[in-house]
C-alpha cells in the first residue's frame, strides 16, 4: 500500500476542480506513479501465476481549496474507487460506494468475510450495451424548429413567449431563451420510465451567464418549491456559499441537492447530464469546453420522478417560477432509462466534435423482426410482415426526419424508413419506425 499526496496539495494550492491546471497536473503526476507501480507488478517473474487485486481510492474529496468537510455537500465525499484484477467483474460498481469499502474488498479477496461493519466488499456489474435510441422519449436538436424528433409517444413542444432558433449553437443552431420565455414538452408527464418509473436520463448543452441571484430552472418537471416531487436542473442555486448549476430531486417529503458546478462564461457551451439508476443513485455530469467531464453522485431512494407537470426547458414544471432562465440550450434529450457512463461520455465527446445525438442514432444497430402472423418469414414477401428493432428485439422509436429515405439489409431487399417495413432478413446500420410491441415476435 502506498499514499500519494500530490492531489491534496494541488487542490489546496489552487482548486479541487479538475479544470484547474495545477490540480490536473497533480492528477497526471499521480497517474504516472500508479503506472510505475503496475509496471513493476506486471514484471514480476511469477506474475502470470499470481492473483492481484488493485484498489485505488482517496481519503476525501474537495471543494474550492478545502477538503469540503464542513458544509460542502457531495463534493467532500465524492472520491474515486477503482477495483481491478482477474477476479473482478468489469463494469459500474452498483449503488454508492465509499472509500472504506476498499478495506472490505481487500479482505474478501483473501476469503475473509466482513460482518458488523458499514464497509461492503465491492465488485463491478456487467452492463449490457444498448443502442442510444433505446428509451429515447424526446430529442430537440433545434436545427430548424422546436419539434421533438421522436414521434409516436405524443410528446410535443409548445413555445411560451418568444424563444428563438438562432445560429451559433454547440451543433448547428440552438434555442435562445430570453427572459420570460420557455418551452413546454406537452404530455411528457405521461411517459413510463424503467426501474419502477424512477430511472431516467436528461442531457442538455447550455450557454449562459453566471447567475448572480435567484435559482432559475434549466430543465424541470416539478414545482420548484421545497421538497416537491420531481427533478430539476437549476442554473444558479446558492449552496455551500457558492452559486452554480445544481441537480435537485424531490420525493414530496424530502429532497436531494447535488452541486453546485462552476459556470463557464457565456461564450462557451457546457454539457450537462442528469441520470437516476433504479438502485437509487443520482448523478450529475458537467462537460467543460476544454474536454473535461466531471460528475458527482449521491443516493436518494425515496425520489419520485413522475409528477403531474410536464418537462419544461427554461422554467420549472408549473411554468410560473419567479426566477427566469436566460441563455441558450442545444441538443436536448430525455430518456426513460439510465444511460451508462460510457454512453454519456460518448455523447459529450461527440458533441464537442460537432456530432449531434441524432447523428449517433443513425449508427445504432438494428435487426429485421418478423411481425406477421405466419411462422416462417421466408414464406412472405409482404413488407407489412416486417419491422425494425434493436439488438435486443426492442422496437425502435420512429425515424428522425431528415435521415436517408432507405437502408439496405444485408443479403436482402430495402427497408423504407417512411413505412418502417421491409422484406429482408439480417441487420442494418440505420434506425427505422416502431412496430407495435405486442406484434414483435422475435428476430428473424
């Protein structure tokens, strides 16, 4: 076991956020030390016959230039936990882990069971990769209009006052929201979410000034009042003596606030993602314009996602909150499931490179699925007997307007995106329309 002090010193000297140059340099130096250690282990003559477990964590997090122990919320207790070894399951560690869990994990590696302690032996959980399109309920790229490009779920966009499509977005054009304006996603309160109506993901690119007073909503489906149920991404909540972007989740009887994140100046687009897993984990991500992706997490088991209010962009769910959001939003998307960390990073990095979420959807794999009454797909060439689904045979959302009008299925004929039907057997690299879930009998 060894201890590296550079990150602690770098945080105290400048700032614990990883977009501070001195702190980032201290992390890079620490990574180099760890690399030397791993190289030494791997060079042991008997390494191939040994069963190593590598555990990496920190004794605390940080907030501004302090440890964050007093009044810093989640920053002070957000630490990295990395577990590696031949006996470790690759994937996200479920739930919320703590640095003392590495002790239980090390003991478990030697066959020692821990009882009567808060510490828990941790392992990864394999996660099945799903197409980005799976569970996507709303997508607003704002390239030419305000429309939700995912049709079939009755979620439509309503403009309130004078939001405007404006050139100069993160990707193409964007939605400019002046004072008193916002967008309402009508009927979004009727969406069904995975994980017992508790798992979701929302993503938005934002350009705005640092909020100096008030706490306007960027994206919300709740009454921004006390412990009200629902979720809200706040543009400028005052927490722990600093004002910044914060995630609020409510249950009706309690609340969770994670943040705040420093706001970049109004010439830069910043990426935000919020997600909730069915194990209770809430995560807020911030992707900076320099390529740095940060995240912060806590658990909140009693969270209630569904409310009587629709999702609004630039206002709370009621549409009447006093603090008004002013700024720009781009490439907004809402899923009825929690996206994997890898998917959120992919969307962020693609956005930095100028690739919209809609462009990622066209790369999703799909499968020709027999939906006819017959038992043998080869018996019929009727396009009405075919539809398109993802790799797990889940029906895909409707095609986004503007994609190619047709796709070719390997070894077969053409799929028509206008109808979402075809006569082929195999796979395609394009999305297609939804077939009724009850008629998707399986992959051909």
